[in-house]
C-alpha cells in the first residue's frame, strides 16, 4: 500500500490492516470479475463501484473494532431486554447478506452497560462474514464476558438472501436461533419471561 493511501486511512481514524491483503487495484479487479459473473458488461463497469464497496468496508471495520463498552454499577437485578435490534451480516458460505432482528436479555450482577451498547454489540460481531448460529453464541459470550450477569438470553430472527435468491429460493423462510445461559437456562420461569416479553405482540407506538 502506498504511503499516501496509508496517510489517508490514518486521517479517517482507520488502520491499514483491513486493506493489507486487498490492494486497491486487486479489489477493483475482483469487483469487476463479480460484476461480469452476474451478467454485467465490461464496457458498463463503473470503477467507482469498487470505491463504494471500499467505503462500505470501512464502515464495517469501524463497527467491528468498536470497543467503548463501559460497564456501570447497578444495584438491581431485574431483567433488561433490548428487542428489535437491527442485524445485518454476510453468510460466510455465499458472501450474501442475511438480515433481521436480535433480542438480548440479561439479569445483571452489579454491572450494566448503556442501552445503546446492545446495538453496538450486535454490529460488532455481525460486521463480517458469519453464520447465524455462531453469531448467536458470540453475542451471548460477549455479554457474559463483559458483564458477568446472572443470566443471559439471545434470539435472532433473520432472512438469508442466499436462501431467498438462489438454491431453493424460499422467499418466506425465516430462521430463528437462540442461546441461553445462567439463570435463563436453570430457571424455566425466567426463560419464559424473556421469551414472552420479546414475542409479545406490538411494538412501541409513539
Ligand atoms: Zn449462505
């Protein structure tokens, strides 16, 4: 990577590690190859497309390198739930997007973090090629490691464009994965409380 390009990344608060293996020309060639593979004509190829993808890569990099998960002291141990959190990721088998919603619930053990961190956490682990099953456990582990709660539960509902647009082309299939730990696993009532809250009909109407 040329020094000028490195400086530019640095000024944007990015390191060059994301592009070490993907120099600009190579990326452009790869994107052009994909463009032609899906039926694009070489003469219509817009070089700006690879620049746009690069900018998208920078956005993803920022999300997955986020680390400001400051924990606060809490003196209650009631369930906290973040529901309808936005999920966007890429299936690592086809590199096609899958997207949907995540619900995270936990019972604190003296430690909580700010409510906006629910979304930050989902973005952090989903901003790279993933498997929905693994993602579910990774979110659970992140909450466990960062907050050491009494219990935690995670549910993901997603649509996979690799199922929607290719292969079986199932347009109505929605995939649900869940993982629970601690008191959510040991106490049936706690688990039920979590599931009934996240599945209760209707969103907030303001
Ligand atoms: Zn796939």
